[in-house]
């Protein structure tokens, strides 16, 4: 049989089914007749696909992926929607320069092992798993040094390759993470962003420190719980969204600040903060939030930057230099120390369930994205069972 590209699109499926129905196989050339018979033997699944370079997503029938020797086929049970997915949905400037449709999106998930490749040694059918969505090369300097989160050849699921918003997904065994039976699978569905929050919070010693978190999105709210769990003295969360600020309060914030109504410094007296914050976690990607954070830091303070800031963001460099501030950029999770610490924090009593505000069936994805667009939500879960 002639060789062909096994990348099958939803259009291929429709056309070849029409060819079969009308008995038109004899009119196909060699390459297409090979693909035709390949499609006829395939099994299909529901998937959320960025089918075209325009606003929106499409619920399509797509081929169930074929596993390689070292791959695990995961039957997805729940996924969570990330801000990245919203960018792709709206086809913004970043998406247009990064995403190549057609693509199954999504990278926050939990599921059950359905099948394993011949080389897989640590998982079996029926295991509950989540997974690291950054697939690294394994051979660069950082990968070989155990710093896989800094691999410059990282490929993201749901971004550079098909992702988790589907009934099935394949993942290399080395990226699969086991989910203990005592962990709620709702939480395991968003291990990815929870790991971002854990990575930020564990970058610095939290015990007895005063912490400012700028941005009350889901990661900022989860970081609030983590910082308090780790022993922070005060955690202050700033934003302009009252709904999410109230969510941060539920997650353990000692003080919430709507910066449209008051200054962050206004809370210093009541919280007995004398000279500024010891630790700052920037979760918003908003330039004015970074400026607020730098202005209110104590000398020698430490800052973790997770929010993606515009390239033209301005900051008072005198504050950074003369205060001796230390700044750490955060991207993803440390592989796999963050995953271990995150798992044990959850099993040890860290409660992040209040961050879940909405659940939808996968077929109702449109409603889910509309809710996220309002900003009146925390984490939103899609059920695939």
C-alpha cells in the first residue's frame, strides 16, 4: 500500500465516508486510496478542535490516537479550561502566531489508562492519571541536568500537538503522573495550574512572611491557599474583579484589595505590616499590578513572575535596584519535584476545592467558555464521561 501522511482531518473523514457511501473508491488516486482504507479501519472519538483560524471551537469526531512504544493512551474523564484555551478560542494575536489548525486543544486533565505501549513499565490499564503537558527533548543541557522545565525545545500538548479536550489522548510514559485514590479527581483535573501556583509559592521560604499576590484569577487564588498552608503570616490579594477577590477570601486571604477603590498600602496598619511585603507573586500579567507590587515590597524582598506581561511593560527600576529585590520568572512546573510536592500538599490537607465554581458536560463547552468570558468564575470543569 502506498505511504501517506496519517494526519487525518475531520474533512477527510466526511469525504471518505461519502466516497464509501457512493461506492466511488475506484476514482481515488494511490495516495488517497491508502488514506481511504486507513480511515475505514479507524475508531473515532469526540474532541474539541480548533478547526479553522477564526473565533470558536468545534466538537468533532476525530480518530482515536495510536500509541507508540513508550506511550500511554488515556481515557479522559475530566478536563479544566485554562486562560490559554480562552486565547485559542478567541483566536487572538498570540494564538494566530502559535497555533496551527486543525488542533485538539486543552492541557488540564485527569483520566484512566486505557492502553499502554510495549515499552511502558510503570502503568497499567485502569490506573487514574494526570500528566505534565510540557514534553521535553531529554537531551539538551537542562534536561540532562534534571532541569526539564527549562528545556528550550519544549512542546506543549494542546498547543504544538493534539491535547486533552477529547475522549482519548496519548502521552509519553515519562509525562504521566499517578493520581492517588485519596485525591479528588476534580482537583486532579487542574493539576497543571495548581502546579504553577505551587512552583511559585515554593520558590521562597513562606514561614512568617508577609505576601502580596497580584491577580485573583484561579492560580492567584490557589496560591493564596498554598501560602497560608505553608505558614505565611499575611496574604494580601489585589485585583479589580470583586467576584474573584471574594473567591480569594474564601481561599484564605487575610485581606483582599480592589485597587480601584483603595491602595494596597491602606492595609498595612491593620495587618501590622511595617515596611512592605517580603514576598510578591505576580499572577495577573497586568503592568500596573507589577508596578504596585514593586512599590510595596520590602528591601531584599523576593518576587515570582508568573503572569505574562506585555513587552512594553514599564517598571521603576530604582525600586528594584536600590531595594535589592530578587525576581524569578516562573514557567510551568519543576519536573517532577513540583508534582511530588503538590500531591503531598493535597494529601496533607491543602484544600483547593473552593476554586471550582462551574461544571459542564463537554458537549456544553460553549456555555463554559461564555462563563469564563464574564470573569465571574473560578475553575471550570468539563466532564467527558
